[in-house]
C-alpha cells in the first residue's frame, strides 16, 4: 500500500497533469461520479463509508484490466482516491453550498441591497499651525511640511510621521490650556503655539506617529489635536474627539495625557482605546496593556454628580484595604486606575469599571466589526461612520434587538446588513447614500 507521502506526491502529479492516462481517467471518472448529486456539507458525511464506496467502484473498474496491471494501479489509485476524497469533498461541498447560498441570498436581497456601498479607507486632513489644510488622501507621499524643528511626512501605507530634526527648538503650548516652555527668543515665540490637527471624515481612518514616537490610529469621524513638538513640555498633552487607539512611547518624565469628552487619561507607556463620540451615550476607555488613570475634568458638568464604581468586588478600593471614602476622594484627584482588560465607562458624571474582552474595543483597528450582544442602534452608528451613510428608521420596534457576529470592514455595507437580516425580521433597503431600516 502506498504511504501518505507517496499519495501526496501522486496528488501533486495529478494536479500538475503528469499522471498517466489510466491513472487520470480512473481518478477523474470515479471521483467526480461519486461527487455527483451530493448536497450535504462535509461535516455531515461519514468519510470512512464514502471511502469504502469509492474503493469498491475503483476495484470494480480495475477488475476489467489484467490482474498484474490492476495490482500495480490499485496501490497508487486507492491512496490517491482516499486523500482526494477527504480534501476534495470539503472543497467541493463547501463551494457548492456557499455558491447556492449566495445565489439564494442574492436573489432575495437584490431588490433591496442592489445599490451597494463600498467601505471607508485611509482618508484624513492635516491642519498645520499656520492654518493650512492638507488632504492626506490627495497629498503625494513624502515630506508634507516642516514646523518647529519637526519634519512631517506621509508614507505609502497611510501614515503621517513626525520626525524631530532640531531638538533644541521649544515645544508648542499643549492643547487644553497646559503650558509648554516659553522663552524670549524669536523661535520660542514663533513656535510656542504650534499645534497640528489630524481629522478623519466619515468613511475615513488614519495612523499617525507623533514626535515622541507614540502611535495613534484614528477611527472614522475623529479628530486629534497635538503639539508639533513635545520638547520641554512637562506633559505630553493631546485632545481627542471621536475614537482612537494609542500605543504610547514610555517616558516617566513626561506623562502622556489624552483629554476627551469630560475626562482625561494619564499614562506613562501603554496601549489603550478611547471611544468618545458625541453621539454615543458615554465615553469608553479600554486598557490592553500597562496602566492608565481616568479622571473627570474639573469644571465639567459631569463633576456635579461625581461617582466612581467598579462592577467587580475585587476591584473596589475598600477590598484592597483602603478606606472607601478616602479612595473616592483620591479618585477625584488622581483618577481611577485601570488594569489590563478593564474598561471605564463615563456616563452622566459617573465612571463604572468592568472586565471586558479588549478585542471588542479595537475590532475597528484590526479591520473588523465584532458584535457581541450589541444593540441595533449601536451597530448602525458604527456602520454609518465607516460607510458614510445616513440611517433612517421607518420601524423602531426592533431597536432593542441585539446581535452577535463578525464581519470584515473591508466588505461592502450589504455584507453587514445581510448578516443582520439573517438573524432577525429586520429588513434593510439601500437608497443612494441612505440605509432604511424597516
């Protein structure tokens, strides 16, 4: 009997078209004959029984050859057939099943989802300190500008990179009122307010590497304001609206601070995601690596009803031996410290912390939509930003429906809508740049 290695060599020979006419005819005839008419998925087949059926068919055929020739052919054909059966059945039935499914889905959905919409991509605008606005989508790769001793370049893979060329020049005044280094020289005056802004439209995303080496990924409909240089700053302060994922370069002497809707996050070096869209009910900060402190901004409306809470008893301050009242007061001043795989949610002046799967928070950065018992309105807000569509509800009865699933952000919008339609009675119609929910 032929070994598995020899069988694999014969399969390669078969695929390359180097089999003898007898070998090729027998394998083609009985392999394809066996497959004809089968409609079940491979997982529903008894592969051993199928192999025996195919073995019998081949044995019957080679019985018409001379005995010596039959024995020579059998050791080769039987092994090839067995391996081809296992591999081929999976490919054949998966192809047949998915093509049939797509045909049926397409026939049913063509009327409603025919005018498909493509996904977003690397689109953003860069606003320099002099007010000049550059479209990064249209700008050529290479150097974009030079400001405050920093060279700003665009790469072919959709990044903006800040490279310090003259570290002796002073930093800008950070956004949000924090002060940078200020001196009497003309250069210090010239660059003391050098702030840049990168903003993505609906249907856009972009990556930026800041002057300190920190990396930031911006989701759709987001904006980041930051100094052109952090040189001389006591803190590296940036301001975010929308959503971004951060990988911060560690510098104990210059903590990194992200200000967003009613909160600020202070870090030394870590990976985290902030979702702070104005149309979302709350601000979510999710920690993947390291530690961050989340603190409510003083003077915000939220501080009127300041409250910190952990959903898990082990995370409470009093469970760690601290006085609960003192712990709450410390949180007001220093912020609530998150651990990896924790998420803080700020809603109406109250911050709650819970354990989460961080992959759900950064699915967008990894090119996916991952829904885990997510309500329909939340899903459609994400869809609207990435595909730059308007959502119109003609039926709000299903707003409490939740969905779970995974869809690539590289797919057209119809892929997301079809997935939602499969598991509910909700119907979607694409009309121009509008998605109607029925």
